[in-house]
């Protein structure tokens, strides 16, 4: 069984559905983003970008959620509050490049890989993160708020904040790798 720090980080990976009001600064994020950019990227297209949503930007996202839904009253208030669950949201955007060699699905995988590596790097830096999506992620109001261009799609947000002191250990059911690893 491997005992490296990388194996441990991956094997112990978890999502933090609840975080504190503290978040990494932009300066703290920059080296993590640079490291996450090392993800496998056929053609070195870098078909992704990230957007920071802090403060009022999270409130505008909540308003976009409400505008894109049929919610009213208390349901609308609850929906508008969802982006306020963390002090920092990092929008993960696939920014597809025209390529005859690299298909769109592969570019989507690169952007998803960046997001996943970033969650591991954030945890290594003692931050909690959870990748959230939902039915409104591709809505016109949310798309407009994020300023998406042609060939761009929002893959969701990393909700980032401090790890609560009373945080319980993550629980993930183990798998039988024999069920998932086949051979031809």
C-alpha cells in the first residue's frame, strides 16, 4: 500500500459542506491555482478559467438563482442564501478552444481536473472546500452574471472557507476496486 503524502491526500479527500467565515486571500490562492494548472492538458490549451465571488458578488449570484427559478417567498429567500454558505466561491469555467486534436469533452475534463486538484490543494493549505453544482448552473441569468462567452460553460463553484474546529471526520464508503478495475 502506498504511503506517500499524495496517496494520503487523495485517500483522505473530503468535501466540507460547512465552513467558517474565513477564506484564503487572492494572494494565497494564486500559487494554488498555478499548481492546479499542472493537470494533464492535451495540447496545453488551458481550456479553463476561475472567477472569485466574494461579498456582494455572492448576493448577486443568489439573485441570479432566484431570477432563473420559479421560486417566490420563503423558497426564494432560501435559494438566494445558498451562495452565502461560504465566504469565497470559485466559479469553475470550461473555456473551450477551437482544436482539431482536442475534443470538447477532453477540454471539459481538463477544467474538471483543475477544480479537483484545487480542492486537494486547498485542503492541504488547511481550507475546506466543496464543489457545488445544481440545476441553475447553466441558466441564462447565472451565465450572464459570470460573463460567459461563446464556447464557455460553468461547471459549478468551489465553496471555500475555514474548517470548523468541531468538524467531524469525513465518511466515505470504501469500494471494492475489483468491481471497478477491469482488464481486456
